[in-house]
C-alpha cells in the first residue's frame, strides 16, 4: 500500500483528461489505454488535482457520504495506488498542502458511499507501435506489414 | 513491391537535416517526380475551404481522389491547403534517405525531432507512407514507395492525418464518426470499429436520409456544431453485405472480401444524398443488440466523449489535448443518445428521424 500522506499530481501532458459532472475520461497517450472514473473516483480525482493526499481525500469523502471511515481510507489508498500503477498520476512531493475541502453535507442528506472505480479500456493500445523499427529497406525507410483493417 | 531504386551510394541521409531542410528536399523530389512522370492536379472543397491535390505520376490519383469525388470543384486560386502526392515506383524517382535514426519513430509513427510548431512529420506504419506538413505555407507532402502498398482502408479515408494537422488551432476537428441527417441537421454517429456505425449510416441512406460520412468527418465545434463531409465512402464487413444486397454490385473490391471490408464509393450509388455539411443536432452511440427492435436512450456527455475521443486520438498521429478539448466541447453542447440498433433495419432511420424531430420516442 502507498503512503496515505503522499501528494500526487495528474501525469500531464502524457495523460489528458476531461471532467463533466464529477465523471472523468482519461487517456494515457503513452500506453494507449483509456479510463473512465465513476462519481466517487471523479471526486477523488478533483482532490488529487488540488494535491490532496489519500488520507485528506478520505476525510473529505467521509464528510459527504454515509460511510465507514476505515473502509473509505482503504478504498482511497487502493484507488491512488491503481492510478499510480497505470501512470495516471505521479508523486508531487513539493506541492503545497491542498486548499480547504468543500463544505460538508448534513448527516441526514449524506448518500451511501460507493467505492471509487477506475474502469480501464485497452482496445486502442494495439494501434501503437510497440516494437522498435527493425526492418528498413536499402534506403533506410521502414517496412512494416500492414495492420489489420481500420 | 518496392519502388525504391538500389542506388545506395547516393541515398545517404542528409546529415543534420532539420524538418525545414528535409521538407524542401522532398518538395524538390516531388517536382522532379512530376517532371519525369507527368503531373496532374485536382481541386476539392473540404470543410468549406479549397484544397488542391497535386499528383506526380499516374499511380496515386486513382487511389486518392475517388473518396473525395463528391467534393470536387474546378480549379481556383489560393488553395487553403495543397497536398503533393507521389510514389517512387511509378515515377521512377529515388526517395532521399531519412535524415533521422530508426529510433526516431514514436508509437503513433510521429518522427521525433521533426514535429515543431511549424512542421509535422509522421511515418504511417503499415502503409509505409511519409506525411509532412508545413503549417505556415499549408503545404503537405504524401509519399509512398509504391502505390500497391496503400491498403484499401487508406483509400476509404486518404490523407486523414494531413487533414487533421491542417485543422489544428481552429474550431475544426476530424473525428472518427459517421454522420447522417436531413437538410436542417443530423446526428454524429460515434464509436470504434464494429460498434455499428456503418450499419446505422447505411440503413439511414436506404431510407433516403442525407449522408456526410460513415467513418471520418470534419466537425466544426463552435459556435454552432456543424459537420462537413470529407469521404464519400462506406465500408461494410462482408457478412453484413447480406443486409444490404442492393449495394453488392457497387462494391469496389469484390475479389478481396476474404481479407478486406467491402468498400463502396457512394457517388456511384446515391449522389444526391451525399451532402457537404449540416448542423449537428445530437451525438449518437450505436450498440448492436441482436434484438429485432431499435430503441434510443440518453447518454451522458462523458459516455459520448468516451466513445468519440480515444478512437479519434489514437488513429490520428499528433493529436492530443487540442482534439480532446474540441470533442469534449462537442459532447457538452449537443445531447447524446445510445442507439440500441435492432435487426429490423427500417427502425433505425425512424428512430433517428424521431430524435431530430423532437427527442426520443
């Protein structure tokens, strides 16, 4: 498990992303993988943009959801680890502490916590050249077989 | 077939040739090819602007121009884009060796060190074609060793990377999507290969709707979303042809269907339905259900972006944040729908017409 006190940042420009209504689409331009984040994950992503640590994000979510604090922290550590493994975030240890979290939701109105989900899609990765160029013609121009249909 | 001549003594790379220097070398090579093998030019209106295609030698025009034929115009002055096409084989012209090492090819074919604010360079693996673009002069170069190397799918959407470069920094974006509709507007049909784009667009064509493309279209994302047709082609998986038997006689590659999709040039089929542009009223994400009936339900802007952006970006070398931002803008500015496409094809255009006339039924 990563340290819940580490600060990360989105791995831009290798990773590009767009957010709408707490949902996020991310594209890793290096690997060809792309991802969608559910609303909980999108909330956490917005907090990572502000350089919040996993522990700080867990505390913010606990103020807004009906949840078990230990479970939320465990889920956030797992989620941040997954983002890091996928190359979507990188450590940003020099970052300033995160600004104050949004206002808490009254207890009676808190929805049930649903875990953050990072959904991964790998179907574009085969469009990328995975192997170095080995075959060149007598003039130095590469010769690769045509890819399957397009 | 290799069109490169074995004159290795004179093909040494130009040491330290940067993008501008190599671009000029290749422009000279193109002119030499034209002087040697004859040249021709064609003019088209693409995205509302005039585009001039110059061909050296006889081999490439028959492969490149048919997909654009519905946009052909007479000659004009001051094109907004000029593209120079040549192959070494039919022009018997030697291509200078690349000045970059074999390690310079990026994962989408981008040539590292040869992509600057002004110049774009990509080697299209598989097609074994080099494309370069000078954004200042809006001149592009398209070279391939031999015309036989150009696969059928490149003939269905030729020079898509060059068109993508040309539109960067403007509100236009080439998108991996189809588009069908009526005079007052239509839908952009997004989704990767196999999602049902072609079945949906061809079912709409059969129903008399207007057609702007089935695979790549040029979309102006603001102020009002507008789709421009680029390619008047349709590609269909061979086993899908049984659903459109009347198209069988128009298939341009009937002897290759064991390995290729059936490719149809729609100017031969329904020229009056090929349209240059129409406003985009909605984004549609087709799903093949296997059920008889077709249904439509709302899709979130994020679902639309997820269907549209990754497949566009990874098929267009050099695209990234700018293209993503434009597709995000489009996904937010028009409503999105999932089209659960049924096997009763007549229901598909009915559902889309219903959307265009006032929302899902």
